[in-house]
C-alpha cells in the first residue's frame, strides 16, 4: 500500500487522504472543505486533484463539513461509506443550510463490523468519541499491511468509554497510524509564532480538557443563578452538547426550547434517547405561529422566562430581541469554538445582546478533539510502527512530544500530495 494526504498534512480541516493498494485499487478517506473564520462557499476549486482510475470508494469518518463537504463534487459512480446517523445529519442539514451536499445512496457502516472493498481493502470501523454524532476511526488492511486512521476523536465526551475500551484492547501490528493533532502545538518555550486567535488552553500543559459532564455542572450553575431567561448559542448538530444542555436544564428545573432544526436532526437520526420535542415532556419547539401541544411561543415564554432555556438560532435570537426577553435578568451562553465569534454577523448580534444589559457568561465549551495527554496515551497503547500527523497545523511538534513507554515507533511528517509507502 501507499498513502497520500491530499490535504491535512499541515492544516486543520479540509481533510482528504488517499490509499492505494499494489493492484491499483484505491480508496479515499474524507473529502472536506478547509476551515475558515469567514464563510467560504464549497466549490470545485477546493477539490484535490483526483485520478479516478482505480478509485473504488470514499469513506466519510463523521458529519463535520471539514470532512465531507466536497463529497458532492465527486463523480457519482464512487460509492460512499458512512454511518447511518452521520448520513442522516448531513441530509437533515440540507434543509436549513445554504450549502447542500447530496450524498445520494450511501453504504452504511457499523461499529466493529468489517467489510471489503474491491476484493482488496478490508475496512473495520470503530465508533469513537467526538463532537460529531456517529464518528468513526478506520482500520484499513491490504497487501499484508495495516493503516489506522484516527479521524477526529477525544476522550472527554459522552462516548469516552469507546476510546478507553480501544486503548485497553487495541488493534495489533499497526504499520502506519494517521493521527489527528488538532490540539498539538509547540510549547510556548519552543515558538513565538503561534497565532493569538488559536485556542491556547493546552499549549504549555498536559492537563485534560474539561469533560461534557463538567460542562453540565457549569450550565446548571448558570441556569440556577439566573433570574430570567437563559439562552445558549451552540451547534444544532452537536448531540453530545444537546444532551449536556438538556440534563443541566432539567436539573435546574427549566424546560428546554429547541429550534425546529435540532428537532428535525434528532428525528432523522432516529435515536429516541436524544432530547426531542415529540417524546420529552420538558422539551418544546419554538414557534412563531399558534402553539400546538409540543410547541411554545414568545408570549408564553414572556410570562415565566425563568422556566426556560432557549437554544438559539438567528431567527429565534431576533424574536427574543424584539420581544425584549434579553434584559438584565437574562444570561447568554456561548458554547462553540470561540473563533466563530469573529464572524461579522455573529459579533454584531452578540454586541446587540450585550447592549440590553444581558449577562454575557463565560464560554461553556469543550473541544471536540483529543488533548495532548490523550494523544500520548492513545499512541502508547496502540503502538504503531510509524505515526503520521494529520489534521494539525504543527506536524513537527509531534516529534518533540514526550512519548510514553509503549510507543516504540517513529514519527514521520509528510507534505500534502506526497506519496509514501506503508
């Protein structure tokens, strides 16, 4: 086998990796849009140069745009393998996002259920812990060699036990590990070139990131100590965070009010254990039309704002501003990557909310990616012969990590579009 990283060897997001077997058959793993603070519309110009001869399949690890957003530009004959829940999220997002990605008929993958592509590649998906629902790692075997792709993962979310279980009973004899390194930076003592806009929480330490369970307590504290309405700005697709916010609201004796987008995504996923306004009595759908039993409108919220936590979208924010529910008794909580605050529209809205004397709480957010300590432990337990950083702005920083006993392999840094042998 041989591998090329079309994009992601030295940047976070836009991941696209190609693996070729000795017989000329090839697969791709992920095909995402590059990340940017300002909106960039997906287009053909961001597509890597793909030689379709021999390309048998695309594997999508999870439903974040920087891993799947360019899939619609692939030739339609290429089969796409993806988790059922992940595919449902992408399809649901087409109903409310400007960038619609039509995957067409996909082939569902399941945790620890191997499958074969083109009588050449044996693929074993491993469900993992990430801020995207239905995220997978992949073990790819061909030509007597094995490649392990971590995808994006962490060990401080609500599925951390999956990562811990893998470390306890890992795949054996991994020739090459393609390891995500979103949160790997040079130590402060090693560089002065780190962008001030980057999240620096873990640059100079190996402390673990805050967990979703810890966030739940932070949310609960804000909800309980707020006299009026509590509102949260978060991702409609982050199911871990949805559960965290719901559990905190329940503990604070408040009902959760969701936008239709969140409810639609949950219904498309089909997991009735996720908070939704059809099955949960203490979850309501925000409406601007006459209320139905599972819905709630502005006038009802106005009567007792202290009873509710509202999950924001831009239209809901505008409605709450018009209804004067942002005031000195209310609290606004940001629960996303802080880089998004720099987008012009978002910054303007936050300034408008702050002008109402609403309390702007400290951010309550946890990274969707593994911290430095988790990466070191994960690599030690799986002990690949070679480790190749991907999804990182600082691949060279991997070489100076203090690896634990157990990792006896070597770190290799490769450039985008450079083929290397497994």
